[in-house]
C-alpha cells in the first residue's frame, strides 16, 4: 500500500457500462473508504473522449492536482477513484504504465459483464449522447472501440506487465447483482477495510445516460398514447412540434445486433473469456462463450 496519505490505495479501473457507478457508491458508503468526487478524474490519460468530443485528459494537471483530490480522505484506511477509461487500450495507451509509476502498490478492481451485452449498452450510451448514429451492426463492424473495451483479458494484460495478479480483483455484474453482500465483502477485504453492509446495498445506481434512456422510452410511450387518443390535436403548437421530434427520434431502448454480428463477436471474444479463468475460476463459462467442461486441467 502507498505510504502517501493523499494518493489512492485502490482504483476501480472499469469496465465501462458494467455497473461501476453502483460499485463506486457501495464503496463510498463504507465508513473507512474515501472515494473522490467526481467519480472519474481520468488522471492517467493524456486525452479522453467524453462521448461527444475528444478532450485533454488530466495527466497534464500534474501530480499535485491529483493528490489534492484525495487530501480530504487522508485519515481513511482506503482511498479510491473509478475511471472506466483506464481499461480502454489501445484507444488510450500508456495508462497502466503511468499508474504503476506513481502507484506501484495500488490495488485494482475490475468489474465486468457479458461482453456482448456491454457492447450493446455502450452503443446505446453513445447514441443517447449523439455521438453515434450508425446502425448497431455497422457501428460494431467499423469502430473497434466497442469490441476492444470488451476484450477483458487484453485489458488485464496491460496491467499484468507492471502488477502481480494478486493486486487485481475481477468481479462480475452478475455477482454484484445476485450475491451483493458477499461480493461487497470480497471487495472490502481486498481494498483493506473491515466487512460492512452499506445502507444503500439495495439500491442500483444509474448514470445520467441510463436515466435518460428510461425517460426517453417513457416519454415516447406516453406521446404515442396521447396521439392514439387524439389528445395531441388540442396541445399548443410548440408542444406538438416537440412531440413530433420525439416520436420521430430513432428508438434507443435496447438496440440489438443481428445474429450474424453476435456470432462474429462470440468468435472474437471466446479467447478473451478463457483468459479470465485464473481470476474467476475454471468453471467460469464466459457468459456462454465457453463450455465449462473445457476448463483448464493444468
């Protein structure tokens, strides 16, 4: 563990669209853990994409700036941050090397989910932020960023060049959903704090884009019902115009890739799932991408 009291002792490194917002809040609810705010300082990136445009990362802000984020938590047993951009290699190169240079003893928590479902949610996220307008199959075929972020073993490999595997805890969203108390106990012990049951343990936290998806889907449904009842005709022109724009917006609720695209992704990701077994056990089936009977025998 770092001796510096104004540096993180652990980092939640991702993955994007895997429930890191919920895990961040569960960790932050522990009395002996300090989590920085905002959740994602992106310090170890030279630049990053916010979903719309490329921006400079905060590496240029310097170490003193990064330390200042943790100064308030100097008395806490554990201090952490949660930037999901830290597992988006090769789009963002050099992250693991920078982490290791400043925090050679830091602990790393990596939260992952069904990789194809993660890609679908990622696409939806970009669509809502107006950064994506291609059909989902085309986007997956043309933009490697979606697939690369789901190459979990490849992302882990970047860190294993600098850290012993014992410094990395891999968790799944399934575990966090279905075995929340036990999974949080593992996470708390891993980062070096006593066991705890947070007050918000029954709460699932959504980021703003997920909330917006649900609001838009609800609004579209409501407007359709108003149109069917011919209520729209008596609304002011400005509201009718806004409603028309909403009704003609392409659907954003759970876009699905074709069977052909899914099969291609399964082939691409099978080896990535195999590489997770040292962290998740030989019976891990990779969300159906691996046959559990094919577990390693060595």
